[in-house]
């Protein structure tokens, strides 16, 4: 392929957009019109105007290869991969079997989720043209999709050996170096790619990422500015530049970029998530929640937006909505144990002690170093049934805690149901204020469970006076004060 054609396929991802880029190049090539100098804007369903179509009467079908490929673009833009593939059968066989159009077909096959068929097409090209670097590159992409990184790298190195200025292969080698955090190697590959093609979109993004990781946001921004100017219809440079703006404390500038990205791709999940996060930075919580809800509507199986929406709903007092989102999180990503924590707190608010116990027990399974979860399991277990029910659980936890620690003595109190005077003295001597507030809360909980309301009130109020809002127990203590109508 020509250098111009290679530039057109510099977005090295094989989906419907990549197939559209390939087809656009093929359409212009078949029409005899010079190819554009940058990838077309393929957002939404809009496609570039095809040369020559306005001159033909509407009732006379155009059977030229360019026209067929143009119709194929329309089908790809609407996601009709089977229809696009069917049109290949209508192209003159001699022309359809050229390596360029066969690569287009392979790209459409990959977009259609048929990598095996795509590999067969690419293998056919390489059997006839073993030095075809574009086919080798397509094959390297297939290896990447199959998780065969070693084979992918070998093919990319083979391409660079044949063509040292192959910007696509150099950029992909840079990406592989980024995956292994070999930032110096990545920078070298990206620099070589940009020397070969200063407008290579992915090389610009990759080099900007290296600058970002090396804490050089100004150079990163310069490269992203270049990418945004070169490819105004591409959302990724806008998203990446917005992230740099956020990191550097410019959320308003970030929001401008994300507004543009949303206009280009309203269906893009990550634009919605980043835009919601930016609105949170600007303390526009209601708008942020709308954006996270929009992200959930786009991809209800992705856990990240639920993290934000649950927290916002919790803060805004929508406990029913927050509980739903925490429950979704526990199903989608149970190892994200903070969801069990949030769910447990809400169950406590509603007096659902057994469900709260179960939620904190799940959190404790994932983070057994967090002694707060063990206390919350035990306390809710006691409230759900008899005070001696969690004895076996507590006996197991005690064995994991240092013998001379304040946590050990308080766990023994929960286990033995005796020794509270000694514990109060030990807590009073504690110098770590966060730990002291935590242990006071669990002492208050112990007295409340045992029916000594006056001592429970006393210690709940002491926790409030300590003003330690960053600990988990602070929110629980506020709930206890609210339930008891204690204002301090």
C-alpha cells in the first residue's frame, strides 16, 4: 500500500471504525480521487461523501467498485457486517482478489467477530506476497486479539526489519513496551514512528502517555493538541487531554474537551464516566449523577459507573438507589469489596442486621487485614440473634491479631462478654487518634448490644468529639447518634 493509505489506517484497532477507514481509502483509490491526508471522521453514522455519486441518476445502480465499497461503508456505519461482506461478492472477482481489497475484507471479518475467517484471508495474501507488510501487520493484530503477545511482537519486529520506517509496527512495539512499563523503550519506538509519520495518531497518543507517566504534562499536552487538530473527529485525543487537564487542576478545560467528545460519540461509555468524574471535581453532583446513570444505560455490565453512582446517591440520601447500585457492584465485581462495605452500612441503617453481617463477612473475606470488618461482622451477628453466636468466628479472628494489641483485647471482650473496664482504660491510653476513635465506637456498640444505653451514648458522643471523619466508623457513629437523637 502507499504511504498515504498506511496513514489512513494508523488507527490500529480492528472494529467497525477501522473497517470504515480502510474502506474510505479504497473508495478514494477506486474513484481516482486523491486520498485525504487524515483519517475520516467516522463517528456516528456519517460517512464521507463519495466522489462521483451525485452525477448518476438515482434509478441507475452504480456497479463500479468504488460505488460498491461506498455502499459497504454505509452498512458498516450502521453495524451491518453481514451485509457489508455480502457486497464483496458483487465486486469484479479479479479486482476483489487484489491484496488491498482482501485486506479490507479481512478487516470487515474481524469487525464481524470472525477472526478465523480473517486469518484465512490474510494467510492467502501472505502465501502469494510473503513480504506484504500490511498483511503481516494485520496478522499481528489478530495475534494481539488472541492474546498471543510473543507472536505479535515477532511479526512486528519482522515488519520493522523489512521496513524500518513502518510507523504502524513501530507504534505497536511502543504499545507492547508500555504494557510492560518499559517506558524508555516505548518512547524510542514512538519517536521513530513519529519521525516516519509526524501525524500518526496512535504514536502521538502513545508518546503523550509516556510524557504523562514521566510527569511532563506540558509535552504530553502539546502532542495531544497536535492529535486533536489532525483528527477532529476522533474522541480519544480529547479524552486523554481532558485527563491531563483534570490531573493538573483544570476541570473546566477538561469538561470542554469531554463535551466535544460527547457530541462526537454520545454512546461512548468512557466519555460518560470521565465527564461524570469531571463534574464531580466541579462539585456539580446532580449533573455528575446524570452522567454516570447515562454510562450505566450505555453499558450496564461495566462496574465502574456504579462505584460513582452508589457513592453519590449515598451522599445525597437516596439510600434505596445506593443500595441497588452497591448490590449491582457485588454481582459484577465481587472482589471490589468496598461495595460490600457500603451495602453493609446501608443494611445497618435499615436495621437488617443479618444482611449487614453477611455483607461485612464478604468484605472481610477479601480484606482480612481490616479489623473493622471483623468487629462489624460480630456486632451485627449479635444483634441478629444471640450475643454468643459469633464466638467461633471471633475465636478464628483473635488468632490472627497480635496478642498485646488493643484490637486483641476488644475482640476478647466481644468473645468473652467480660473485661470491659480494662478495655476502657486501654482505649483511653491509645495515642493513635484514628484507632482510638475506632475502638471507642466498637466499645459503644458492645454496650448498646448488651443493653447499657447510657454508657453506649457516652462513648458514641466521645467518638463525635474526636472528629475523625476519614475512618469508616465515623459514618456509623453518625448513624447511631441520629438514631438516638444525640446532638452532642
